[in-house]
């Protein structure tokens, strides 16, 4: 029991960390999709960046125009516990109808 308990605790902590990372990834993807749609409607970069920052304040976001598309890319460094850092990245594009 003394050997199994630390292993069980470690597995539980890794599971919680994986759930936290996946929920942040979904939020990051959703925020970049919203930002790309705003850019596609002709809103400015500041409004699109505000959407991402409102969802995830620590995220960094960049925008690019590619042919008939406007794209938003966001990155976030997630710290899981004291030892693990996970870089998260999400990108989304929308048809450029407003520029």
C-alpha cells in the first residue's frame, strides 16, 4: 500500500492536468474561431484580439491574411504542476468578406 499510494496520486494528478489542458485547448480554439469570424466581418485587429484575451488572458494572438481568408493564431503556455509546461496552439480562418 505504501508503494501503490504515491503511484495512484501521480496518475490522478496527471489525469487532472490532462483535463485542464484539454479544456484550455478547446477554449483557445473557440476564441480563435470567434476572432477569425470578427476579422472576416471587417472588425479590427483590436476587437479580435480582445475576444481572445477575454477568453484566455495569457494567450498571445497573431493575425494574417492569406488569399481570400483571414486567419487568427493563438498560443498559450500552460503550466501543469511545478514540472510540466505544455505549449498550446490553435488557428482558425474565415472568409475575408469585410476588407
